[in-house]
């Protein structure tokens, strides 16, 4: 099954940014998580403004959604160590998105 997710951020300068997040997944009923290992514009933006939107779709089932949330970054803490234990990117920062709202886009 093919699933695609994009993270939308907004920097301190007010400029929007959207990019794919291949590592994004469900952490639990209230949180999504992704690994930030490029340390690019999205990383800079969530440091300045932790409010984000995630949009995604399941291509096979024609289901799409948007999630609004707030990012908390984890580096070198117990959560980061646990989630990065078997990761291909052990130097990553773990970004946890607390879900504020979910919208069906179908």
C-alpha cells in the first residue's frame, strides 16, 4: 500500500514551506512522529513556530487527510534513544506532533 505524507511549516519570516516526510508514522492515538535528519528548512521552521499541518493520502484506498498539530523536538532523551535505537538515522532529532485536529479530505 502506498502512503504519502507532506509536512507544512511556517517560519519566523511568515514564509510557508512544504516537504515530504517519508519517516512519518503514528506514535499513538494523540501523536504522530517523524525523524528530522536533514536539518533543513522544516527543522528551522518548527524551531521558530511549532504549529504544523500534515497532509497525506493512501493511494490504493483513495483516502486523504490533514492533521493540524504542534511539534515537540526530542534529542538525546529517553524517547529519542528508544525511537532511534534501530534507525538508519541515529543522529536524527525525533519530532513528535501532538494532534490538535484531523480533517478528512475526501
